[in-house]
């Protein structure tokens, strides 16, 4: 992948190329950016630049990198067991899937990756088996005599045992060995790892960057691209998701509407509690990654309702598919008196599900609290 293929991030691309040409290549770097900002494709382009710019045979080197098959380019990413890998999952066992995923979805999310390998109902992890593999690979000499690059995607998914195994290697790597750790949430990376890395922060993509990319890469009309770019919130992966209208959103909308209606009726009506219990059970069976995606969808839905309630329709892009649910009618129930409580509890639920809490209990507790929040009156100052 070449820097020219990266959407936006001009300052970062220029910085990486200039520093490499001047011989300033930190041995451990942390790329921090939200989903869809281009951290992974930029890391791959940077690795290709390090491997090929100084190579005696640039064309051959670029060809190997374009196929993600350069012997000195290594990848680590979250994995788990699936139908093909029954135990001790490590990245090397998924390389064929990984190359296909990067080819098809270079801006893809962790959720999309787990879907790709057929395990969206599990959580991916970078475990101690992986760290042992990394140590073995990087102790070997460079195959082509130049740099060795290790890209660790979603480094926040590295567990404590794996991180501790890598501390010494990241602090004092072999000569010309470069670590590029990529994260969407640096707070989830242990401080002993972070302190050994030079951080580079990626801003979200501009609407113009996303619109231009959609026109060029997806052959979308300018007007449609502009509309999608506005909805994507700086996330190119989300822009593609909106463009291709993933069926998951339809399911999420159905779950959300069922949940909201039951929560409205539950106050003072004990029989409706059974509906919320059944709803919680349904979501709990969907798998943790789907649960996390759904809760993120709920957060967005409430925020869009708030914007509509406070007369900012130009910022509202959510369009419901259900003919019997009108966002305009729902919006007045989301206001300054309850939005902070709603966001706090949704984020708390996300936090606990991320940490393997009992999803059914977490979701039912969230539902009980929502019944109170939705009936809370807005205070008039």
C-alpha cells in the first residue's frame, strides 16, 4: 500500500516520509486514531516505505508489500478460535484471511474483521501465545538486510500477560526493528507499553476527504457522497457502511424500537418487565461484538434525537426504516434532563460487556434505568 492510496492525513504522511528519509525512525511508535481514520493503511504504507525506499530492488519489494507477503513485514491482530482454528489461535494461522480482509476493507473495524473470520459472537484477543511468536520472529535477522517491521493492530486487545512478554523487546529491539502499535483507545494500553512508544495522533477524516474518496473509489455522485460524508462522522469505514446499507442496521433499529416502546410502558406496569427480560435475553444471545455494536448504535440514536429536539435538523442524518416509528415524535423525550444519564449508562454497559460481564444482567439493568430516564421531565431554568 502506497501513501498515495491513503485518504487525507497529508501532514502525517509527509512527517513519516520526511523523518524516514532523514534517518529518524523511532523503534516503537503508537498510531492513535478512531475507527476509519486510516491508522492501519497508513501503518502499512509506512512499513512499505521503510522496506522499499532503501531497497536495491524497489519494484520487487513493492510487489511483495502490495500482496502483504514481504518476509520482513509482520502482522499481529486480535484472533480467537473458529471452525478452522480450534486452539491456541495466533495471527499466523489467519494470514490468508487477513490479506483478503486488508485487500477488501483496509479501513475495516475490529467488528468487521471478526465477522470476516466467522466469529462475530466472540471477542478477539492478542494473547501470550502471540507474544511468544513475535519474540521468535524478531530475534531472527532481517531476510533482505534492511528493516523488520511488526504492525500490531488493535494493540489495546493485548492482555497483560502478552504485554509483559513484549516489554523488554519493545524497549530494546534488535537493530533496524520497528514496532508500529495501532490503537483506537490508548487508555486501554498498559502504561509500561505506552511509555516505550512515540505516539502519533490521527484526526478524524474531513467530510471533504471522505466525499472525494467515495466519488473516486465507489463512483458515487457528488451530492450522494457529500450526504454520506456528513453522516460518517470522520469515519471512512462508516461511510462505506452507510453506502452499502448493511442489514445489521435494520436489525439494530428493530431491537431499539422494541426496547424503547417496552421501556415507555414498563413504568407502573409490572407485566411489561417480562418483555424487557425477553428483550435482554435476545440481545445477550447475539454475541459480545454485536452487543457492543448495538449499544454504540443506541448512543448515536439518542444523540440524533437530542439534536432534532433542539432544532438542529441540519445535523440529523439518521433515517429510520420503520414506517411506524417517527424520530420527530421520539425526539421530545430526549433532552438535557436525561441525555447525560442515558449516555452514562450506555457507556457503562459497553464497558462491562467489553470486560465479559453477564450481558443479560447488564442489559436488563440498563433497561430498568431507561424506564425512569425516558419519563424524566426536562428542568426549566
